[in-house]
């Protein structure tokens, strides 16, 4: 029992002081990934989150699906899903939660943080004060938890602001911006004018469900009465919910920090008004048994403060895919800006302009230019308003968060400040550590200096050579859209292609080889060669003797022009690094199969060539002579762990019943760690909520493997893998002169493959 007498002075709250190496403010995906990366790199981390769950806009409180460079697979960024810790979370969520339940994603993120012994997690705790040891250097952060009525003093040499609104950077005096720059400041042609607006607004989602019996709905008094105030009201559909209503947006002409509560009330007004319209207008047959299951209680925020680093990401970095010596993360979402009037505006709800491929984000965007020990992560990094339109999406933010976490560990280990890592040798070290985690920084291969596998002689039981993509029971595809098979050409390769077609009339089929100006892109801008073939009615086999080749490894589009009178056979055969695409578009991220921007905004015109999601999306059945050699075991140590210009994968022959790899060294080596990088289909956008997916394990991923030493002893065996990277940590050093890695084919019709082997 606690019994306390009255006192004359205000009582002080309970106060705890906690010391650590890094304090991360904000538990969205950026802050969560920063904390995990730092903790796994060996430093002590405090993660402060002002909500009861992690994930920010991806959490069950907001329920926005997390996306990044893949953009719903609606752009030309093939095999672009973010790697490393971000990929690990996405793949695990798919395995447990292919239906897209946001509550399960909440639990996964909490688990990922709680299992890290180096992280202390403070939920329901809001940062509310800062102390500086000197101008431009933070000594501690004050925070308050309403649930345990405790004040915290959090001390560390390094801090990270991943709070979205930038509460830490603001109070610490960090330089920031809010609103849109003019076209003149950075030469950005897409910079909006005042009429379009300077800020993106907030959104609140709702979920509905059919309960199978009549349900009435009496709207609250604050619900919007006149649905015609929303110009898009005719687009409302009965079974739309959640992210289908991304366009329920408001607040772009208000202060998106200090007027958030007012914005929230307007969004509630709109949401309940929309549901009143659905239930009570009589315009929605079937609405009688529908009920409102959930409405968000906090808005999902898009934009507020952006802090200034030593470099500011700009439109040109995105569109031109500029290279940076300090690249640490990747982006690929469109330049996606919204009009300030948003849901009440009469024009389009967004303007999206894509680049031709992914772009890199420099490390200099991830720390404050004037607060020396402050990292930046999430949507508040150093970017112009236009570039922010791309860098703001959650998986891009999370990917940068990983870079911040590893950078903080490097700084702690060597007693450095964030800016010190820009020194070239240190930067190369940071990039190497990130890529070893699977970060896959664009244009930066993994350093193989410490990889014993790169010193070994690698022998494979077999290597696949692509001679035939066989016809199977898959349906034929009518050429309503131009269709292409992506093929990984090596220098000098020029094939004779054999292809069966079926025509309803006498016509002509145009077949061409196309490729990209940049060999790492997947936007076919250059026609290498074109063959026009007259067709008769019925089935026929075409022989296409192409003579043009490429000077360096790149993907080539074997392109069939649209012709609705013609059908081509598809194949059930799937293989790492092979993919078919069509010249079409995804309405979520584009308005046609070709991007046609105004001529004066600094954005490129090009075609969209998109894959179809499984269980569809079959390869084109064809034959190649000579066979295509693009799946060598030499790729296992070339520094790339996904398709980039070439497949970068060893693939076993499908007829090899027991595929294996053997690594041989001239002398015995001492081994403590082995990492195997498998194919979890980096082209598949693993939206975290609502969407739903056809599989819980990617079809290319090796499920079963074992590793054997030179004495024939099994040192590691796995029978249920679903992750991209399988990390083997031996209890004691292993002395051996060889390793044998035995792999089972993942599923029928998909040969075993491997991107990389790391041995340390």
C-alpha cells in the first residue's frame, strides 16, 4: 500500500536517465530499421516511439502498404526491391502474412526489435526536450511516457531524428525547410507553382466488411453532408477500403505540423461522409449488409519539415540517375507530388513522373549540416520538395535508415561524427558493411576483399544454358499489347530465335531486339535490330536470325509488336533472371503505357514495360541458338546479389537431380561464417498490407540445402528456408580445404539458383 500525505509543492515525476551509443527518435520503418541495423552492428541503442506500435504509416494505426522502388511493379525498375534488413522484414511478413493483415505486421516489427539485446524500446514515449553540450551538438533528449508516467533523460554521443516531423532536429537548432522551392533555386522543372501548393496533405483510411445481415448507419453530426464537395465521389466503390482511398487527402494549405489535429477532424468528416453516402444514398446495391469496421484515429502524414544536410537530393538526381561516391541507399518511386487542395480539388489527385530506373541517395543527405552529431532518417532527410516526392515513401526511408544505423556503429567504433565518414576510405568501408548486409547499393558492388569464396576454385555440378523455354500448359497470349521477353545478353551474343505463333488472318509480325542506353536499366530506348515476318492463317514456326549483339552485358528485350490477330505460347518454366513484360500501365502509378511529360519540366518521355504478377506472368516459349550462357558460377563472387546488367546468378541445369557447388582452396582455411544469398524475386513488390499475395515463399527461393566440409561432415543443414540471406555462424572455427553446398531445386519447374556465397 502507498499512502502519501498532502504536500505544498508540485510533485516531481519519476525520472530515469539512460545512457547509450545512439538514441533514435521515431519508430516508423526508418527509425526501426536504423535501430536494428545499429544494434546488430554492436552498439547500444534506445528507440523512442510516441505510439503504442512500430511502423508509423505502415502500422495498424494508419494501414498504408509499404512500398519503395518497385512501385507496385508499375515502373521499369526491374528486380529493385530494397535489400538487406528491409528485405528480411518484407520476406518474413510475406511468409507469415501474405493476406496483408496490419496487426500481424505490427507484431513482426515488435518482434524484430525485441529480440535485439542491444535495443531498449520505449513505446508511448514522446521526445519533448533537448540539451546541447555546445551550439550544434546534442548531449541529451528528454522524453515522457504517458503510460508509466515517467520522464526520461536519454544521453548518447549520437542521435538520429526519424520522427517524421523532425521534433529532435527542430529543438536542436538544425537547419530545415518546409514548403516547395522555386524552379530557379535548383533548376527543377517540376517545382510546383503557388497555385498547385507547397505541401502534401494527410490521409485517414477506413475498412468495411459484409456481415451478412442488414446493418444501419447513423452518421455522426460532424460527417460531411454534401458529398458533391468531393469531385471524385463518383469513383467511390462499395468494396473499396484502406489504401484504395489514398486520395482522401487534406491539409496541403495548412501547417501540417501544428494544425494536424484540425486536419484530422476534416479527414474524419470526409470519411464518415463517404460512408454515409455509401450506406444511405441508395446508389450502392449490396450496401445494406455492409458495416464500417475500422476508421483510422491518427492521420498518415506525408510532408512537413525537411532538414538540410551537406547535400540536398534534387529532381535531377532522380531523373538522371546521378551517381554519387557516397551512395548508401536506393530510390525508385516516381516524383509524386499532390495538389494542395487534394480531395476538394477538381484536378488530378497526384502528378507522378518516373525515372527510367533506380537512383542512389548519397550519405550526405542523412545527417544535419549544422548539428554535428545528428543523423537524419525517413521523410525528413535532406531533399528538395520535388525529390522528396520520391524519397518520402516508406521502403526508401527504411533503406536509408539501415544506412544510418550502420554509419552510427562505424562512428561509435572509431569515435567519429557523422560527417567524418565522408572521407573516401571510410565511406568505402561503410558501403562494404552495408552491402555485406544485402543493401545492394546501386552501382556499388560488394567488396570481395574479405570473402574467402573469392579466393576459391568453384566447381558446379551443372550450369544451366538457356536453349529452350518450353511450351507448357499455360495459355496462349494474344498480342493485345506489345510483349517482350527479357534476355540477359553477354557481349558478342547474337541468337537465332525460334518462335511459334498462331494467327487469325494474313498479317505481319514485327519482332525486334531493344535495349537501354544505360546497361543497368530496363527501359528499351534503343532498337538493335528489327525483323518483319509475314504470317499466314494458323499455326506456324518462325525462325528469326538476329545478327546484332551488345558490347557489354545487359538485358535485351526480344519484343513482339502488338497485333490482336496473333497469339504466342507461354511457358510454365520459371528461372532466376528471366522475365516477360508488356508495354502497358498500372493505373495506381501511371495513366498510359507511355510517360509523356510536358517538354519543360525536365522529365523523360519513355514507354512502360511491366511484368504481370504471378500466378500469371509466364515467360514466352521460344528457342535460342546458340544457347544463352548467362548463369555462371563465376557470378557468385562478382559483388552483385541480384540481376544488375546480367543475371549475376548461378543456376543449375533443371535436369540435374542433385545440384551442388564445391569450393576448393589450395590450403586449408579457417571459417567462422558462411552467407548464402538466394533468390526471393526482387521484382515482386511485397506490399505489407491489404494487397494480398499468391505465395508465402517466393518460387525461386531455395528451401533445403546443406553444407559439407572436406571430411564429408555436414556442418549445417536447413530444410525450411524462406529468407533471401541464410547466415551460418559456426560455434568454433572450421579448418577445411573445401566446402560442398548441396541445394534442392525449390519447386517443380524452377531450377536451383544462388546469387552469392560469402565465406569468412
